[in-house]
């Protein structure tokens, strides 16, 4: 392997490490999308908040059947719903403002 190709590979590896550390790298786009909340996350949050599926659905702005589907793993919450679920998981006192 010639020195130029080796240097390019070395630079690319350095950029990959920087991205993993959360640093911005020129020419690399970062996605701000959150992955969907899991069935376990949804159900454990709802139970910890002492809410029925109907009340929880009202809090996250979805139908009770959607919440049921999420908890059963049949469907996944949208990005916005997933983000709200995670925010409520970290700040459960916010629920009283949403009920």
C-alpha cells in the first residue's frame, strides 16, 4: 500500500473516532433523530407513572390502541412520541402538566 492511501485511511479512522466522541467533523452529517422507544420503555414508564393505557395515551397525544400496540411490540412510537416518552422518563413530574 502506498503512503498516500495509508494516510487517507489513517485520516478516515481519526474522523470516525472523532464522530464516536461526539465531535463535529467537516463533511460528516449528524442525525438528530432519536430511535423509537421500545415496548419495554413504554410499558415501564407508564407503570412507573401509575397511569392506565388510556391516561398515558392522553399524555403522549396518541390513541389507547396505539399505546397498547407499542407495549406489545406490534408498532413503534413516532419520533416525537419517543422523544416525549424519554423526556417523561427523565422528568416524571412533567406528567401533571400534560394530564
